[in-house]
C-alpha cells in the first residue's frame, strides 16, 4: 500500500496543505481556472483533493517555475 492510501481509500490532502498550495499557485501567477482543470476542484474545495491530484498540481508549479527561470 502506498503512502497516499489508507485501507484502500483515497485520503484527502487536508485544509492546511491545500491552503499552502493555493498560495504557491497564486504566487506563481497561475489562475484558478487552470487549477480547476487539473484537479477538478475549485480553491474552495481543494482540501478534498487526492494525493495524485496534488502531485499533478506540484508538477504544474515546477513546470511554471522552470519556465520563469529561463532567460
């Protein structure tokens, strides 16, 4: 069983982690529409996203940060 699951059920990321993620998302200059496309969730219900969705958001943030770092 991987760390993203507990007894076969998907575990949500929680409010604190979602809040931190949204701050980073906005700081990167990404909009809420793209967030909703990636996760299927709005900022208001982001705490219920799965760890797999979190991984997708993290990948998009990393992609954006790499693009911003290029001259």
